[in-house]
C-alpha cells in the first residue's frame, strides 16, 4: 500500500488528465490505469456476445488511454495524425466538444474495413465518456494532473479500483449513438456530486477519506464503467460485428 501511494503521488507530478491513463508504461506492474479498468470491464461483459472484442480489445484499450484534450500531442496512431484530429474535434480540459465527430471517424474507419483504426477511435470515444464520470470534469472544474493542479478524487481513484456495482441506480436509455453517452456520463456524475467544486477539499488518500468520500469513489467507478458498457454495446450494434 505504501508503495502504491508513493507511486500515485509521483504520477501527480507529471501531466495527466482525468482518471489516470497508460502514459507511464513502466509503472503498469504497480498501478493499473483507471481508463484500462473502465474499458476492460465493458469488454469482459461484451466479449461473449461479440468475440471480435477478443481480437481488437487491446487496441480499444489503447484508444481509451489516449489523452486528446486541450493540450498539444505528437505522433500518429493507425494512420491518424493525433494532433490534427485533436484540434479538429475540439479537445477540452474535460473531454471534447465534438464527441460525435470522433464516433463518425470510428464508424467511417469500420465501414472502410480498417478495423484497427476503428477500434482505436472507438476507444477515444470511450475515453471521453469515462472522463465525464469524474465529478470535477462533470462540474466544469478546470485542472491538470500536476503537483499544483491535481484533483484529489482522481488521486484516490488511482490508488484503488474498488467499484460498487450494487450502486447502479439508472438503466440504459438505449441511445442510437455511443457519443450520446458522453452527456449521460456527465449528468450522472454531476448528480452524484453536485457540490464538488474544489479539487483540493476532497481527501487525497483512502487512509484519510471519510465513508462518504470512499462511497463516492466506488460508486463513480462502477457507474462510469456501466456507462462505458452501454456505449460499447451501441457501438458494436452499429459496427455489426
């Protein structure tokens, strides 16, 4: 536990957005990225019905760990100029102002037969949905994952994956597009934590957290994973795989 806590705070000294993502590959034996956990839950629930997820699940998780927000990025993935696409789809601190555009890119790639690109882009859509499950992002609280601007809720979520699926209190609205779950994720998180307005007042560790704070982290992990599952199901229906 002490090692995990120390590593968590070391991570906070470097740029990262929302739930932690796989930007620090050398740390994955110690800390499993939250974006991976959220996406893996959905994949595990769906792979029996959609065996194609066994083939492209790793690429989907890779996309879900891509940080394509308001900060410039470098490089290409699966033939995608990440910086150009980030700007095109209007990356923001919380997510994107054009999640439907990301989804249309994924759908176009699938229709053209470029499955790897399609599943990577779908992963990006899931990332944005996942980020909206964070109270600070849902409530429009600007922050970065560095030593002066990190979010204590996210720090706690980084330290332990312990979702409470018994807390699910909504059902899938059955949207036609997975992009529509972006606003649903935001609405659910904001409803769970309407008073979350200061990223520094929440406890930083499970050792110091109140029961209410622990419950919020567990509920948000489970409820965000559930929204990701719903969105992935709609995407798989649209893909027809």
